[in-house]
């Protein structure tokens, strides 16, 4: 069989991983992106003359990247400089209290004991054991395999081991499951934040998300040079295998003939033929017809009420004082449930929101000198209504004032100066990722069926495959990367005329 010609639309992590695998296995791959550099949501924002990570900031599940590079006969360490973070995240509460979580369970248990007492420390250890069990049950059959149905998942785990699936607590909410462990509501709030990693409410998302605790304990890494370096490294890998890249070009539509994808048409009218297309973008854009009517059938429309969280972010170059920031920091107000009810029901931002701060010059051996400007990303969760109710400058500033007030109440002062910050609202994210309303994580995963709601690699149009954070296995840098690997494997298996229910990858511990 001749080498297949494959076009990858989008150079986010899913598209990059798909390009690397496809090129390595003999496909002639061309990657197209309207941006000037790879990364997708992993964007870099220029502020006050410095580059700041304005998208994902957490690098975990290193084994996925080890496998991607290792399968090509290369080592990740030869392309990226990584430093394992001793502190996973630093947390503070407006009503008092500060707690560091460490990659080492014993150190975290000791810190929790000092913070909330011996009972909560013991509860944390039990929680970690439970999280590890959930992870081990799901990592192979779900995370590193083609999108399953509920029946497929049971079959993959094994009918004789259904008890393992039951122990993942798929019918309980994350918030309720955490209540089985922690009496201290601050700890319940801290670990409930895992739901926001996939854009969901902890009061509606399944308890299976407790597995994120084990993912973080397995290693949170700081990337020297910023997160964009991850995308650049995978681009380099793909190029070393023969893939070519074209940046600054916009795909106007995906060409479909007789029900099959046959290539793309660019905004300048150029047509590029292909045997298959991998779309690394929001499936919402396909369903909305933004890439042509022929590609509409590739994905189902996502109703507004099924969108995940959006955000208001501030990329800043500013001095801080009063609170010893680490790399990852979370500042909590008191009423966590009100925050998510306000977003998902009232479609607004709560008066005292949770604030995430990534202090990008901290966490390693070097720290900013007192009073010096440092690179910061601040994030507040927001409703994904950027296409319906865009925030004007006054509304954005009002949200900012409330967010910075929470920080001050927790002891952190950020000195804001004109020209030293760039804010992005849900409308801004909607402009970057059309048809999403600014939703950053794909389709909501609330309830038991929520884990199966995202589309898989094979779309509703023959020859058109899907990759990215809106596709199985879900959002986040490692998951989006895995989605690209799954898309490449599915494409090549379909080309070879084989069909398997599981495309397995070597998985981490």
C-alpha cells in the first residue's frame, strides 16, 4: 500500500503527537495551523516585553511523552529540561490557613496533620490509596485506549473484575466521595478542585476524578523555558520523522467527496489533497459548519448547557508582596458550592471566586528578588458564554477587583501597573477557539455518562479523525497528547483494514 497522505489541521498537542506517530509509521504528513507557532491552547502571551504562559501550566503523566519519544528511538530528556516539583501546589484560604501538598505522600500527610489534625492526615492516606486504585483500574482500559462505551469498559477490565470498576465510584459525585474522607471542609474543597481540571463542577462530576491525586503524586514537572517548549519539542520530533509544517495558513474547509474526507481548502483558495485528515481543534467547530458543510457530520453539536468552564485570565509582569508564592498556588474563598451554581445556573462569576496563580519564575532553585517583577498567570473560572454575553472592559475590571481582593485577604498583594497585564475573557477564548463560547475543556463530564460523552478518534465522516482536549480521553496536556496518538493508531488501522476495540499504549505506573 502506498504511503498515505495525511493532513493534520491544528498544531496543538494532539495534532503534534498524531503527526509524529503518523510520520514515523510511513505517512506523508503536512501540519497546517493559522498561528505562527505550535501549541494551540498552550499559548504564550507577550506582556511588558516578556513571554508568559497563558494556557496550560501543569505538566504531568510524563510517561506519555516518554513513550511518544521512545517509540521514535529518542529520549524526552534530550529535547526538554524538566525539574520535578517538590511542592505540587500551595493553597491558602480567605478565612485562614495555608497548606502545601507535596509529591511525597508522607510529607503531605505530615503537613495535613499540622494543618487539620491527625484524623485528617490518616484520612488523606486512605484517600491516596483509593485514588491509586482508581488510576490503576482506568489508566489502561480508558485513558490509554480508544474511547469505550460503558460495556466496552467493563469488557476491557474483565467481567470477573467488575468489583474494580465499582470501586472507582462512578455513580458518586466527587464532592460526596471526598466527604467520606475529610471532615475539614477546606480539605474537601482543595481536592474537589480536581473537577475543574476537566472544566466541571465537583458537585456534579464523578468521583473517578480522584485519580488525579495519584497522577500528581506520580510527578508534577516544571518545564525549563515554559510550557511552549513542550510543543516545540514534539514538533521537532515530528519533523525528525519526516512531517512538514506550515504556519500562518488558515483552513477554510475540509473537503468531503462521497462521504469521505479528501483534503482541505485554505483561505487563499489553495487545495491540498489527502487520503485522510486529522482535525486537532474543538469538535464544536466542525458541528457548526465552520470548516464546511461536508464536515458537519463529523461531530455532534455541543449545547450551551453541556459546555465546560471558561475563564478570565490575567497574564502579568508585576511585583508581589506579603505571601510566599510557589509555582502553583490556589486561593480559596468559603462557599465553593455557590461558585459553581453561579457559573452553571446563573451564568455569572461569584463575588468571591477561587483564584489560581501560576508564578512562573518560582518553584525552582532561583526565586525573584523581593520587589522585582515576575511572570504571573491568574485564572478565575467563568461561564462559557463568550459568544452570547461578552464581558466589556468595565465588567472584566470588576471581576478583576474581586479576584485581587481574595488574594489580598489571603495575604498576597499584586502590584498592578498599566501596560503590564493582558486580560482574556470567555469572549477572547471564543475568538481563539471558535464555536466554543470560550469553553476550555470540551464537553461537560457530569454524571456517570459524562466520562463517555466526548467523541473518539474516529469521526462521523470517513477519513476524518479527531484529536485534542475536546476528544477522548479528555483535556489537559498529557490527555490531548494521548488523543493524538490514539487518532494516529486508529487512522492507520483503518487504512490497513483492521478494526480493534482497543488500541493500547504502554502505560505508566
